[in-house]
């Protein structure tokens, strides 16, 4: 390319950029999806008189991202193109749990780990599955969450459980997969709430721990 040609190319680029244009095509923005939960849970007849903090679930790659994941084989993850969750998957799960626990009235107060207020209890969780599998043949969504209820004053673990939800999707499109995620999320939240009610705070505290609780202002 001659010097004159190079100058012409530079001139064209400068004009295009100055005019607010670009010589590169604009990529389509991704679709941003939320975990749309289904039917509400039944309200608690007698709420647990305690404040509950719901921590954002611990998660490792690739579950700590906003990718909508599929696992076509046991050794491979893929992401649905041009589509993502509205936030990282652990945050999406946390917000869904907080919303449903508040609706249920199981505790007098429910806050997230971004809230500086004090709480008697913390729900600590670990997200170990949040993906679709067999996406082409028999698509189904899997959510697996390990639960741990911690008494904040004594740091004692009151209850533990692992919840695994498997929900079939009506088809292989991303919309059908996301709908299945919503159904699975509803079942997950209902299971977590029922488990929390059976955890039976404060009767699971040791006598010395109960004494410490009584001394709290």
C-alpha cells in the first residue's frame, strides 16, 4: 500500500469516528433474564421471632458468573449465546430466596448480607449446580444448594442439608430452559423454607448458648 493510500484510509476512519459512526458492526446486546418464580409459598402460622441474614451462596467457576449454562456431556459446560442472567447466579439465587422467605413470614425479619443490621441467624449456602443438562435430547434443569443455619452469637451450626432440584424443560429453546429454571427455583425456595421451619430455633441451642442469647440486649 502506498503512502497516499494509507493517508486516505486514515482520513476515512477519522471522518467516520468524528461523525459518531463506526466501521465495525454493532453487536446485538444480550437478552437479560431473571429467575421468575412460580406460585407463592404458604404463609407461616407462627413466625420465628428472629432476624435472618441470607448470605450470597458460595460458588466456584462457572457457577459464579451470569452465564446461562448447559452441560451437554459430563465433562463440558457451554453457555447459551446472547443471553445471560441479570446478575451472577449466586446473587440471583440469594434474591429469590430472600423474596420467598419474606413472603412466607417464616421470620420476623429477613435481610441480605449487604445489609449492616444485626441478625440472630445466618443462612450460609453453597451453590454446586445451576445448569441445564441434556440440552438437545431431554433437557432438564438442575439446582443444587447446600444449606447451613448458623447462630451468629455462638457461631454454632444448628441445621444442615443439601437440596437438589431436577426440573424437566418443555423444550430446548433458551426461553423454555429459563422457564424450567423458574419452576426449579420455586421448588428450591419452598424446600428451603420448610427446612428452616423444622430447624426449630432456638430449641436447638445448647443451654449455655441459650443463656448467651438471653443476655443479648
